[in-house]
C-alpha cells in the first residue's frame, strides 16, 4: 500500500536528517579543537521502485540515507602561541606519531617533552622525524624526536684554523725571539682559545717572526701553570712551533708544525694533538687560499677552533622545515632532528581514531614521508597552532536546515498515519 511506503520513506528521512544533525553537532562541539577539520554529511536516495515495467523514468522513490560523511580539508587559521614546541602545518601533510597502538597521524601540533625527553602529543604519542648524527647532520634515519642531554660533553680542540695577513714589509731576521719577552721580540702576535680534554679553556698566544725567503716562524705559548713540566720561574710555556712560507705573490706556499707539546695540567689527556691550519697550501695541492703575505699591516682576518667546554641547553627552536636546533651555553648550536610530514593521495579516507589522531586506511593510500616544503608538503610554523576549520555561523545555518528537514519528514509520517487511520475507519 502506498500509504505504508510513504511512512517508511518518511522514517528514512528522519534517520538521515537525524544523522546529518549529528554531524553538525559534532562540528560545533569541536569548534575549539586544535587541527580539527569540519565534516559534511552527503545524502543519497535509496533504490527506487519501477511503477511501469522495467523502463526508467517511471520510478517511485524509497527515501534517503547518508551516502558519505566527508571531512572538509581546508587550511585552518594559524594562531601564535608562547610555547616553542607548538607546531602548525601550513599546507598539506600530517605529523606522524607513534604509540602503543602503532603509527598514527595528526594535524594537532600541541606537543611537549615528556620526562624521558621525547617530543609527544597530549596523549603520549611520540613524534617521529629524521634524526641527526653526532655532528648535527640530518640523516634519513627515522625515530623519536628527543630532547638532548641537559649537559653536553666537553670537546678537546683538534684543529685551529687561522686566516691572517703577515706584513711582507717586515724586515727578515730583524728580531731574535725571546720567550721571556715575546711581544718585543716578535714581528706579530695574536691569541686564540683552545680547550683540553676536560673542557678547560687555555689562551694560546701566537708569535710570528719573519725569516729569509718569505718564511715565517710561529710559536705558541700558554700560561706556564697550565702545562706539565714547566719550570716554576717560567711564566709562559711553549706548546707548539712551526713555519709558514709564501709565494712571490703572497699566497700560502707551505706550512708545517715542528714542535707539539700540548700536555695540559689538571688531569687532562696528555700529549693532546692540535693542528694549526693556516689555509689551503699550494705544496699540499691547494690554491694558496687562507693566510697571505701582503704589503699591509699584519692582522687576523678570521679564526676558528673546534673545541668547547661542557655546556647546558639554553634554547630550543624549530624552523619552517621542522628542524629542531638546540643552543648550548658554550656557544655550540646543533641540529637534533627534523619533524616528519606524511602526505596522502586521498586524505579524506583516513580513519578517525579519536584524540585528534588518524589511521591509514585502504582507500587513503600509503603515506609519502619526508621533510616540510618538499613534494607538496606544507611548511611548519613554530610557536603556532592550527585552529579548527569549523565556521559556527555556517553550522547554525546547517542546523536550521537539518531541523526543518527533520520536521518536514516527521510531518510526512504523521500525515501518512492520519491517512491510514482514515482507511481503518472506513469499515465503520
């Protein structure tokens, strides 16, 4: 009977509109959920019944049902925060996290460091990324992003790099070097810092004397109290001695160290080996770059050394590629790792796991993992969070629409009930 079928059609409308209203309610409930993507209920009709024969066009509808609930993957507004571990994705991609239930994905970047030093989500999922080696070079090795040790080990100096200009106008052999009065008996003097195996800093004074044929002799002296075996009456102790030579046009021809005596006190490693590098010497196959001998006053252009004292963490920061960099009190700056981003061919098909987490599904495809700003992945913004994409005004309009549709379907059911009552009353 047509009356009964119209009643069931109305009921299907009530069920579908009720579920659609649930989608709207869920959107409104998550209006302040970090990284949340609003969803939209999409309706489809139920298989129709042919009225005449099997030809199309003469069909009677059977009602409606929810065909799909698809997320609207729009970019949410990005708000600044005061916490350095808050990360937001500007563009496509998901953070990859790992926990007791395996690998998951999220847009919620409200991360913190747990007591073990791991970068984790609010529910303890560990953030995954490319890890760096001990020298701070990012590798393709994937693991947990972890906070560094609070105290970084001291590093003994292995090499001192110097780029100088030694005045070619200095008179050869004009001064005879005397360690008791080095400043007056040398043509040029400068100082550099070096570190022993325990991270103790030592100031090494370098003194240069010009010799014949564009050769210079250098000597390194430190405080006599800092070197083993230094006589008590000797203020400065010699720790190294060598020569540098130049071509006629002032380029670095050769360099050598003939004496090395870096035996520091206070239990440091004995006979420490430190290389004094003045540049790319021609005799070693180089181009003569680095220290020069030109007709201008002797001066230090730049210098550097690879040692350091023990240090503590002073700052952590992420850049727009998701690279975590740590700064130490001893001046060292080291990259620890890079936060991974996963990109899916069909992100709408990701399975919602709860807790702002998603699981890979069969229809979502395999994740394409990599760094930010690569292969269509978005950039990462630190001290920021992506807000929900829910538009409250639009959701209220949708709610009214769903409500009116529900009321209309309820009216069709009540109307069918009245007609059915009239049929029953016909017998009387």
